[in-house]
């Protein structure tokens, strides 16, 4: 028989459990992300470009037109059903056709659709006018990341890969999402100046992707072997987020887009700093490295580009093969692993990493060959990579 003290102990334990559950739920609570999604969002994103504002105006205007048509058509229909039902003695009219009615129900919808089409055409045409851009950037979709190359304008020559932040992927793997920018944080955001026309050229390296930033009203497919383009002109500074909008494989949800819009002065500083950074990375492929220096460099390259899929401990996950104990990594023929990084394998499941420099590829291979249980003692020099690069 349960004693009084035992009963109160169980009640206390139950309350403690409820409080713990409430605290856990509170910890998982998220807020609105400026430039990104909002909690319980139903409307379009707040517009940051003129095109986005026009799209929102069209959305509201056409929604009103459709609502008026809905109310008018169903209002007449229900009025006729109720007012002219047989139970109140109504008798149907006896006629076969009405030329006036047929002309009316043909011309009126035609005029409505034409007016809606004309209203939308101006905005759609403006969306495709990529001429006279201040800055041209190529966005290349990879499984599963974005590569950005500044082709024309201030910053020309800058190029980098934008990948989901490693911490975000670890939270996802652990089933513990946190933060308003969950699965939207990247290591290298796309940086552009405010009030400048930015032309985005899209393509892909493997499968079809889509570059989409809702706040800019931009969504453009990135198709392998094709070049598409779109543009935007951000009217205020800040951080704006999007995602790949084309189902591109199992890591589709881990391919975010982060655009950082800076003032012209801050953008000029970013360009200067980025060019210095790239110049520092432009190593001489003929340089002969020591094992410890190359492994240290490779650890950084691995953390920035490889750890998301292969994990920091090299164990891999699911279909992602482990590098720890991998026959290819441990093979005495270093050309095999170099070929994998340069050309990819498994139909793009392992993407090609030609965007990395010869030194970076040599460094990350050297790191994997001499880390975890892979104590091969093998050293790969940049010249080895250069010799196999096609």
C-alpha cells in the first residue's frame, strides 16, 4: 500500500520531470532570423530589392483579384441555389442559349487574365535584365556546397567555396538543433556591396541545383553544362539567407546560402583582405614541404572542407566512407587518393576538389595518410598533385 510520503515523492518527481521537459523545450525555442525565416511565417520574406517589392505587390494584388472572383462566382452560385430552389416554388427558365452571356463570360475572363499578365510581364522582364551589372559572380553548385568566383568588377579574381558550418552539421547529427540560424550558417558567406547591381551566373558540377534567396526574389536553376543568370540589387546592408531549392541528393538540406551585404567602404576592405588571404595561399607548387608543416596545413583544410561528411574523427557516416583505415588512404600508391580528390568518384557522391590548390590537396592527403590509425609515414608534395591535374 502506497504511503503518504511515497505519494508526495512521486508527485514531486512528476513535477520535476515536467519542469525539465519545459526547460528542454525552452532551450529548443527559436526566434525570427533577420534576413531569413521567421517563426510561423506565412507571408513572403520582407523585400530587400526593388524586384522583391514588386513581386510582393503583384502577389497581394493578384490575391485580391482572385478573392474577388471567388466571392463573386460562388456568391452568385449559392444565391441561385438558395433563391431558386424547387422547394420555394421556383421554376427554371426555358431557353437554350444567350449570345450576350456567352460573349460576356468569354470577354471578361480574357480581359482579367490579360490585365494580370501585363502587370506581371514588366516585373518578369526586369528580372531577366542582367545587363550593365556592377559585379558579376559565378555560383557553382556542388554536392553539397556552393563555389563562388568573382568574374568582373571590384573583387575580380576572388574565389572560394561556401560550406555548411561544421558545428551546424554536428548539431544535426546529434539531433540537437540550436540557434535561429540552424542549418543556415556557412564558413564563407557570399559578400557583395549595397546598392550595386550584382549579376549571378549559375551552373553546377554534378546534378541540378538552384540558387535561391527569398529576400531578393531570386531563384535560378544551376544546371551542369549550362550557364544561367539572374541579378539583384540589395537596398540595405545585412545578412540574408537562402537554400538550394532543387532536390539534389541526400545532403540537399545541408546546402545553405548566406549573402552578406556590406557598405561600399566595408566591401572594399573585405576585397583587400580577401586578396591578401588568397595571395598567401597561392603557394609555389614546386616548394618541397616538411611532413609536420604539411600535416598542420592539411588539418585546417580537412576541418574546413572534409569534416562535414567524413567527420572530424575520419569515421564517416552512413554511405560516406571512413578515411580512418581506408584502403585507398593507406595504399602506397598515392596517385589513387590524388585522383579521387581531383576527379571525385561514385557519381558525384564524393565531389571533385579541383577548386583547392595543389598545396591544399597535397596537405589534406598527407594529413589523412598520417592521422587516426593511418600511420603510413607517406608524404605527398604539391608537385605530385600538379603532375596528375588535368
